[in-house]
C-alpha cells in the first residue's frame, strides 16, 4: 500500500486506539472516512488486511516485549509489512510500547483468587451398543475467577484418576512448602 506516510501512521495509530484503548467509535469505516476518504484505491478490505497484519505484529511484539531491532527483524523475517508500513509500526511502537504491553498483560491475567471452585465426578459406562468395556471415573472441575475488568472467567476441564492424583500430589507439595515457611 503506497500512501502518504503521515496518513499511514494515522491509520495505524487509529488501529491502536480502537484495539488497545478499546475505543468503540474507531472502526475501519471511521478510519477510511477520516483518513482515506479521497483515495478510492484504499478499500475497507485493504484496510482490514493491513489492520490484521499490524495487530499480529503488535501482539507478538508485546508478548515478547521486543525492542526495536527485534521488532524489525520479526517484520522482515515474516514479510508481513512493506517498508512504509514497517516504518509506521516502528514509530507507533516507540510511542506506545509500554501501553500496548500493559494492555496485553492485563488482558491475559486473572486476579489473585478464585471466586468459586466446583467439581463433580462422572462415569463413563458401557452402553448396550458399545463393544468397549467402560467403567471409568473422571472429575469435571470448574474454576470461576474475575479478570482485571471484573468480568467472569470460567476455566473448565476434565481429569482422570491419574491426572487428579498428580494434581493432588502437587498441591500437597505446595502445602508442605508453605508450611515450612510458617513453621506448621
């Protein structure tokens, strides 16, 4: 995409604000209208593709907390962006690296406690149409937590007898380690 570098940076900055600052008013239609209204060659599909590539680069950069040389190397190796696009992303990264990293960190983190832990034991049993001999017990565990914005997060998983035994063993090790510090 060959456009004025200032317009390209304005678009990428708009992508940042819409995605990372969660500004719902900044949509692709809004950015097209505000930045590229005079250029019919820049379609919503072109902007959508560029937005997705930019967000992919920023997500990787934030996840790995890259400095500028690592960011440039990744972009070149993956071939995701052209020269102008790369320059605009690097300019944004210089300005917003800490902000982007903080948003990614907050979005991927739970609070420090579970609100609720639920579990039940189920059994797989042999049906009259099955040739397999089932009579296997397994546990279903559900952990309820809240994310940093206060929204409920549910993690649900199954464990067989061996997996459950391994978890219990690890929890007992944690308990023993904590008790060694508290003298209990």
